[in-house]
C-alpha cells in the first residue's frame, strides 16, 4: 500500500549542476530569485557557493558532487528531506562520477519527487500553482522489496 507524504508550501529544493551547466543554472536561479526566496535551497558545494553569491541568500551546501555531494543529496531524498531536484547535467560530457549522477536521478524517480534536468522542465515546475500550495505526493511502497527472500 502506498503512503502519502505531504509537501509543505515551502519546498526543499536541491540544486545541482555539472561544471558546463553551472552558468545556466545560476542564470535560471537569478531569473527565478523571487520564487526561490520562498523555498529552502540545498546544493552541492561549488554550485551552492555560486548560488549564495548570486542570490545573496543562504544555501545549505553539501560536498562537491564528485566528492560525495550527489550522494548526500540522494540520501536526503531517500529520507524525505528533499521535495524538488533541479539538476542541470551535461549530456554531452562524461563525468568522473557518472555512477553517482545516475544514482541521484534514480533516487529522485524512486521516491517520486519533482525532478527537472533542463531549464524548460525547471520553469514548468517552478511556475506551477502547485509550488505555492501544500501537496500530497504518493510515496511508492517498497515493503515487498524489503521483505523479498534473498538467496
């Protein structure tokens, strides 16, 4: 049986960007600064530092992505501490931590959080009327998976 997780009006938004996409994410965040100011921001290290400087507001910073920041945000997703993941990743360049990137995206989908990997999707999410309301999301039931017989 699925359970419901209530997401408050103030969303917890994780912001992540590969090096070649940091400029795009910063420009997007500046363009949406008024809306983002209503929410709690979390980011991987370098991205978080850049966002703090540009937005002139605090951002909870994890480690740099390749040093474990992607995994820290993934853990926060699994613990229900992230509501939205905005991850501007570079599809044209391999990353030294590609396995971490894949795991982060997988966790976003597994826990049914809002997930944008490009500016268009991020715009749609951020400007949705649901971003300004309490929202009940269905959390998948993994009980059968946890109870499976392992041989």
